[in-house]
C-alpha cells in the first residue's frame, strides 16, 4: 500500500502505467460453479449442460432442508465444479475411457526423487522446539525411537544398506532420507486392482459404511462409475435405513438381500454386518458368503484412533476374511501416525484411501503416503 502510494505520488502517470503493464499478472483460478440437486444423475446432467464434458467436480456434500422442509423433503446434494478447457478423460491401457468400478483404485504413485546431495539445502527443516534433539548420528536413532515406530519397521530400516549413511547426516537431512526410504517401502506393497465386486469389512465404529459411501461418491463423480449397493444381513442387528436413503439420494440401486438375477450386471459395493473381533464363527460364515458371491476385492476398514493392539487384531480378522485392501478412517483426528505404518507396509493389503471426517460425500485421500510421513515427523514437515 505504501509502495503503491509512493509510486502514484512520485512517478509520472505514464511511467506508473508502464510499470503496471510490465508487471506479470497471476493466472486467475477457474470459476467455481455451485449446483444444488436432488440426485447424482441430475448433478451430472446439469454440469454437462453448463460446463461441458471437460468439467471437474471439486466437492460434494449433503445439504439438509431448512425448517419444516427438513422433515418433508429428502436432503439435497451441493456439488462444486469447475471447467478445465484442457482436461482430457483418463484412458485405460486400451485407449478407452475407464468407467468400471475398478477405476476407483488409485493410480500408482510416481517415482520419488532421491534425497538432495550434501552440498544442497535440505528440503525439510525442523521447526524450533525446546525439546527437539539436536546433532546428527545418535540423535536420528533417538528420534526414531521417540516416534514409537514398530520394532519390525526399525529392524528393516537398520538392515538397509543406507542406514549408516543416514545416521551420519544432519538431523533434518536424516529424517528426509528416512522419509525417502519409507516411500520406497510403500512402493513395494503388492498392487491389487479392485475388481467389479468390492466388500467393506470392519468392526462396529470402524466407519466401514461411511467408507462405502465415500467410495460410492468418488466413483460416481470422479470416475463416472455406476455401481449397485448390496447389504448382507447377518446375525448382528444393523439399521439399513441411512444407507438405503443415501443410495436413493445418489440414484444408486440398493438391495437388502442377494439379487441372484442381477448379480452379474454391473459393479457392486457390498456392505457387511459389523464384525466382532472375537467371533471367529462369524468370520467363517461371512467368508463363505463372500466366496459364494465371488467377491474378490475385500476392503478392511480400520479406525485409525484405535490403539496398536486393536489395529493388529483388526488386521488378523482381515487376514481370516482374505482382505485385499485396507482403509484407515478418522485420520483427521489422528495426531501421531506411527502405529499405522506396520499395517500399511507389512499387512500385505494395498491402501485404498484414508478417510477424513464423517461426511458421506468426500473427505478422503486416495494417495495418503505424504500425509502419513508428515504425521510421523510433524516437527520436520
């Protein structure tokens, strides 16, 4: 403000205008368009009509009615979208647009760059903290012990041929090197593409039904998938009304029992009853149901706020049910993520996404690796 006033007072008008013309202007962000609709299909139609095929959905959330309308009308969807003139549809290997539910699987992460050489500035710097250890060799080991990483993960790190080099680096650079090593370990997780039938497995309070709704919304708006939802009824009481209402709102077919005549048509999302970690016969019964339905993709949903023994018990249950993927929920409330690394790297399950918040129509991260590293070393990221 002072500089601009000075220019207006001292500089001649034509020089001031020349300076303004020579100053590069920042590129304006694309305009955000808001649509409030009754169903997902209506949203797709209106977005295509106004923004064309190159539109991109940036946010989806439920909007309840106001006053008496809350009781008389179903909740609506608020969809935010932008027009991207150079956006091209994602193509599969054969060159056609991928619209199957298997496209919900995140794309492979790009190769990470190696840590910068010693002569360059470190990309990560520790924030000032009176309790933060200073130094190099011994302090990196002490810092890793303070983060409470699992013994299995620490042993694997110590067996790395680069461990001695990491220990000799300054603390910030050592942490950056450990982050790079964790990225390499993450890349080695077996890749398991999602099939046309996906079951969501979890205990009560894990957020499995919410995760199903997030996956459903992501598939509808971001991958243009058209799934159907099946609710398997078990011995554990379970209210299906919220899920059925959500499916009706999204315009997705919902079934409370197995529709034998329609099971071969289109992709499916399967919601299982809440599992009990000690009820092994229940696991066997549900595993048989999934085998009979030929559900190959089985997603274990784990509450990230559970303590480490409870998380390990959940993964043992997932192993018994032959889970292929995993989801961590309630990550927005998570302070330290070190307890998640063992399940992410050594369970054999490919991470599907991390869930943040209770919203049924968003708040998920399909590539959670960087967030996991930042929450592991919060003072350095």
